[in-house]
């Protein structure tokens, strides 16, 4: 069985990630891929072998494509890329969240809605807020107890 660590270990290498993305986006011929990615044959086949072993790439009639599992990994990688694009806004949200324990959930929801453009990332953050309202209420109660 393939683990998350094994998948990440393979795609952490820039050239493997580019190869994986190239396979996801096109039916690149091996020789063309080798030249386009500026890999030696050994580098190409070594990386391709690792992608095949993890089950994220398959070979059908001489062409490489993503498996169903590979499609999920590709989409997850895309989400990580979108989060990287929103990195500083996400840091701002963390700062607001940690600096203001009594901010009402609705206001925090509005801040996320205004700051983050990507709906998929918004949905993840909204779900996180919805699943942890008890922590918010607990902090709010503690804050009220501490005030004179």
C-alpha cells in the first residue's frame, strides 16, 4: 500500500513533479518528454518508475496517464498551489484569529470571504470554523471570566 509520505517523497523532487504534471496534462511521447524536461534517459525512467510504483501513473498501450488515484493527487497538488498563492492572506487570517479570541464567528467568516478569492480554500476554512465553534465559545467564556 502506498503511503502519503511515499507520494510526497516522489513529487517533492521538482523534475518528478514536472514529469507528473506533464503526464497529467498531455500524452507526451517519451523522447519528446525527455528533451522538453531536459532529463537524461536514466533520470526520466527512474522518475517514471517511481511514479508507476506508487500507483499514480499507469501505462496503457505505450502511453502514460494518471490513474484515478493519480487524478486525486494531481487535484490535491493543485489545491496546495492555490493555497501557496494565498499564503500571505492565510497568514493574515491566522494573525487575526490568534490575536482576537472574542471575534464573533460571523465576522471572522466575513473576513475570510473578503480576503480569500479561491472558493475551494474558503470552503475549507469555513468548515474548519464550523467544526470548532466549541473552542471559540470556550475562549469567549474564559475572556468574560477574566474581565473585571
